[in-house]
C-alpha cells in the first residue's frame, strides 16, 4: 500500500480527493494523506475536525474484486489495523466500538469512513477514510468535543511520531487486506473481538429503520453485529450508531 502517495499540505477532504482519483482509475492501494483538512467529513454528514500537523488524515483507495455487500467488512479490517498500530507505537490498547469507532477511556481517538464506488454486482473502489487524533492538546478540540474526543498525546502524556504511526498502520492494513482476500473475514474476527468493547453489554443500536435495544452478542463471520433484544429475539445489524448503556 501507499506505492502511489498523494501528499497534500492542505485539502478540503482526503476522502473527496480519493473519490476523484478512483474515478480516474488510480491503482489499488493509492494513498491520499493531508496535514490538514478544511472540510473533513465523518459518518452521517458530520464534520471531522482535522487541524494542521496534529493528526493522521488519510484515505486509501482499494480495488478488491468482490461484491458490494462485502464493503462493510473493510471498516472492521481497518479498525483492527489501527488498533494494533496504536498498540505497537503508543503501548496502549484502544477499544473498538462497532462498527467504526476507536476509543480510549470512552473517548474517540479514531474514526473510519468506508465508502463505495460500485455497480450492482461488483466493487469498483472502496474509499477507506481514516482520521486519527494524534498530537492534539485539549485546547485544540472545539468545546463540544471535549467530552467525546481525545488524542493519543493526551492519553499517553507524550508526543507521538505520526510518521511511525502511519508506517505501521499501512503495514497492518496491507497485511490484513491480504489475509482477508485470501481467507475472508473469519480469521480476523477473533482479533477484532479482542478489542471490542460492546460485546456482552447492553446497547442501543440506532438504525435507519428504528432503534433496537438489547445485548450485543458478537459479530458473524461476515462482520455483522448480532443483538439479542429483551424478548430474546436475535437481530443482525448491518449499519447503526451504537450507544453502550
Ligand atoms: C467517523 O467516525 O464519523 C468517520 C471519520 C472519518 C474521518 C476521515 S479523516 C480522513 C478522511 N477524509 C475525510 O473527509 N474523512 C475521513
């Protein structure tokens, strides 16, 4: 990964740039990385705060020959790759909150945005956006994020080398991507579960078709979240925002 790198001092959103490059036919593994985003995007049309020189704001273009239904698994692969990179470089172990949040002490340190260019039966490109809060100080976060976001520097009390972290992250992403292409999601499931916070807990899943409250049982070999509601019925959730009670 990252043989083709587009390094930008400032951009509106690496995700937007990567979408354009993918449409123009860029190779598998193309990386777009920026020092600052002026209009970083999160899930559900949220803003992703991306101040200069403090974080890792990157989007990777992947071109697996797979059906579009597999795309959500890439969020889980990315989460495992990020969690291990943080563990290796910072010596702390983050929690993964299904599907796409990485937390330290209950606050967000990384968000993952997996988007798709596809026709009905095959993926043309996956645009995997990763935003990691690395060296922000508390004052660098807008006030409304103080209770919900943090950085690796705040949590470890140390300045973290962003280049070491990116290097390790790309190595991990490539490793897990290759395992996944060869053997599917099943071999990565245990690893994912070892970081998961929500399993066994009471949660509320907010989906587009309504809320489901119950116990998070685990994920399937396909990476789908299983919840047992209080009537004992089991639901498989493909996409939701999760609140841990
Ligand atoms: C989320 O948790 O809502 C996902 C956040 C994803 C943010 C990253 S930063 C790099 C890439 N470019 C963007 O505009 N967004 C993603």
